[in-house]
């Protein structure tokens, strides 16, 4: 079965567009600027691979390996699954998590052949599966799939555009993470990465029932790259965002069964 029929470069590009704002915007909204270079380099790896040039693809693979080392070297800084006191009140290293997810996506598309599980879905090597497990478990520990926690990161007097971008960024990342987990085979959902207090039996599969937040909104605004495009796409709710409105009736988890089937 051809690799591109399972997970083509175009699909990956779509995930990146959904998950991350423009590089300039990402640099403005992130809380930790030292995490941005890793994110930018992870995106560059995908772009280099998409050129389909042998020399550029070789350079992309080399950079990917360098980034892999950097991710593991910084694991104590981002892996909430091994942190004793991790909770929703801790800092969320969004750019780092975006970089890791893109890194995992590249691990799928760069292979000459894809191994399939019993469910005929592509599967990752053990090291990449453990990295994905750590990412999913970290997001769970930090409460990143729960909309009230997402809203709680902001104050009423915060700049409205900053709030909107930040909330959308988390929602779109969560949804991209869910889609990647759904694409991958479930036969390796038990990994060597242990959930805190129960090592070795953690499950990394992310289900739609865990996505307790509304769907992302206003793609035109999300994809805006300058002030003119932003002003053209911005709607009234962007400037009058209600941090007390949890929008529970609109949560993706309410349609979990439908999401699992699609």
C-alpha cells in the first residue's frame, strides 16, 4: 500500500495549518520564546521533505534526527507525565508540544515503507510511540482537553486578540493530536511510558470523548497573515470574548460517537 495513500504530505500540511498560526503570530503569542526555534525547525523539516529533492530530503532527515535529540534532552522541561505535581495550573508549553507532534508526523511520512497493525492502520516504531504517549499523557495531566482549563489561562483585561489566538491554538493542537492518534494503529496503545503512579501500563490513544471543548472557529481569521486580513475576517465575538462561557453544549465530546466513525 503506497505511503501517500495513508498519510500524504498534503494531509500533513493541512494539519500544520490547522494547528499553528503564522510563524510571526506564533512568535508573538507564545509564552516561552526559546521554544519557538524548535517549532520552526520542525516545520522546516516538513517543508524540506515536501520539495521531493533527494539532497533536501537527506538534509531534512538529518535535521529531524538532531531535533529528536533536542526533544529528549529537554524532556524534563515538557513531559508532564513524569512530573509529580503537574496539574492544569502549570504552564502549558504549547510551542514545544506543537514541535513534538510535527516531529512525530514526520516520522510517519519519511519512512520508505509503513508497517501496518492488525487494524490495517500505520504504526510507529517503539521510540516514536513512547514519545507520542508522553505527549498525550502530558496533555491529560495538564488538563488541556478541558475547555474551562483553557479559558482559565486568561484574565478579563487581557488583549482580546491575544485571548482568541491562544484559545484557538490549544483547540486546534488538541484536535490535530486526536487526528494523528486516530490515524495510527491502536495495537500499541500500551507503551513503556507510564502514567504517573502507574508506570508501564499507560494508554496513549486519545478518544473523541476526551475533547471537552468546542470546534475551532473562523479559519479565515486563523490564517490571517497581516492586519488587513485580520480586520476583514474578525467578527464581533473576537473582541467581546466571554471567559465565563464554557459553551458545553458545543463540545466535541458531545458528538464523540460520530467523530470516532469519521
